C-alpha cells in the first residue's frame, strides 16, 4: 500500500469513528410520556467555542401526574451547531431535588453539565 493509500485508510477509519461517536450520542427523550429513553446529552464532551443562544420559553402544557416536575429545554451542541431540545415533564424522585443542566464557561470554551437528581 502506498503512503497515499495508508493516509486515506487512516482518514476513513478516523471519519468512521467520529461518525459513530456522533450518532450514538444523539439520544432523545420521549417527551410525550415523560419518561426518558436516554439522557439528553451533548454529542461531545469537548468544549464548544461558541456560547449557546438564550434559552427559549417552552409551553409546559398540562402536568401529566401530580408527582411530575418540569425539566426546562436547552440548547445542545451537535458537533456543528446548537439544536434546541424542548422541555418535558418527568416523574419526580421522592426525597430528591432536580438540579437543572447548564452550560458552564471555561477557559477553553463552553461545556455542558448534565442535569441530575440531587
């Protein structure tokens, strides 16, 4: 294999790994049932050089259960641009408080910190 062929094979392998990483990181919630299929997550844990846009105002609709809490929507970085993920109702964990996810600014850019039960 020539040097050019080895370079192309490495480039293709690298692109495949990155593509699979992006695709597996794009999980969404089931916003209608209030129970998540997977966590809202950033596609990459790397710092984003661009600040997220201001949050949108979400229409909450009717609370599905008396023990439901509202989780605000947020901007998720998809590797190329920010995408808005709508807020949703989530079942409350007794004795716990929901700590909302947030974008945190660091010297290298913006990093998403997932929401969690505290």
